[in-house]
């Protein structure tokens, strides 16, 4: 997957039907001692993402690419829809029910922790018209994993299970 033919790019969007076939971004690279490989977790948006939802963002689901040497990368076919390793929450009341994206990832005490942001169908009350779209009520969540592939959310006490949030404003962190 090294470059997909474009100088300076690690890889382009995924093939049709993948969770990242429209946009990719937010790459977080770490050495994964469980898989014994370099891993990049990133967010991707598919072409079937709801129109008008947080249009400036590329977030949707979290996907993974792996490498033996840090130079040549292969998309990992995750267990969720479109090859994702983490997808929006099925609970419509959750802060991350429409889209999510990578924040930071760390390996500690034999477990992965991913701080991520997520959005629901709410529209911020922000005065800036550019953010008056559903999906821009963004809050921070935490998920944990033993292998970096299968993630479990750790609900917080803030809005919709977020660990940090300020209600109905953009970037509630």
C-alpha cells in the first residue's frame, strides 16, 4: 500500500464499500507489541455517510493499517462494517452515534487506550454558521482494547456517555 502511486502519501482512500472509501485522516502510529507490527489507526468516511452531516470532517469510523517495517503498509480488514475496527455507537442517544475519529492512542499496563471524539445528530448552538450542521456536537470518549483491533467503550458521565463534554456546543472538551 506504499503510496498508492502518489508521492508523499502513505495511502489513498479505500476501495468501494470500505469504511474509508471517501475520506481518510487523523493517523496515529504506534508499535503494537501484541501484533508485533507497526499500526496506524485512522478515521475514515465512506461514500454512504449521511449527506450534510459534519461536512468539513472526514470522520466516520476508525480503521487500521499495519506494517512489518514501517514503510510498506497494508489495510487491516477489521471485524466491523467496511473493515472498521471501531464504528459509531448503535445507541442513538450516545455522543458518538453518527461518527467518530481518532484522538490519541497509548499502550499501558498491557492494554490499549484510545481517546477519540464522536458526534451525534445534534446541531451546535454555535454562532458561527459553518458549524450549524448536524454532527458537530463533538465530545471525547475512551475505548480500550487488548489487541488494538477489538475495542470496548468505557462510558463516562458526560453527555451521551462521553468522558468530557459541555453539552450542545462544538468540540465539547
